[in-house]
C-alpha cells in the first residue's frame, strides 16, 4: 500500500501526488466519484466513454464562450452608463 500526504488548498483542491497518479495511471481530466465512508474520504476513478468526453468538452467550451460574451456585454453596459453620466 502506498501512502503519501497532501493538503487542501484555499480553493478546496487536493493535489494527488505524482507517485499515486503514476501507480493508478491517472491523467489530467480523469473523473472521480467522491464518497464518505465513516470518517474516510474515498476517491474512486471512473472512465468516461469517448462520446461523453466529447460532449463534456463541447459543453465546457460553450460555457467559456458564453462567459467571454457576458464580460463583453457587461463592459459595454458599463461604458454606456459612463457615457450617459458624462453627457448628463
């Protein structure tokens, strides 16, 4: 059994040490089921099929695009409001 220590960062993330990632063949983007069993936190890796991975990537790309558009709209609204104040 391989045992190593890790900490939770300010954003709630936990680093899975390299030795464990290598031993478990974990790659960036791999998903986990997270369970509590008594006082133990259990991470169970799961595999997504190619279609699900593709759909998830398309969805996250769409979210990013929408966020960028929202920021542009917000900036435009702020500039418009500022122009109204200056012209008033």
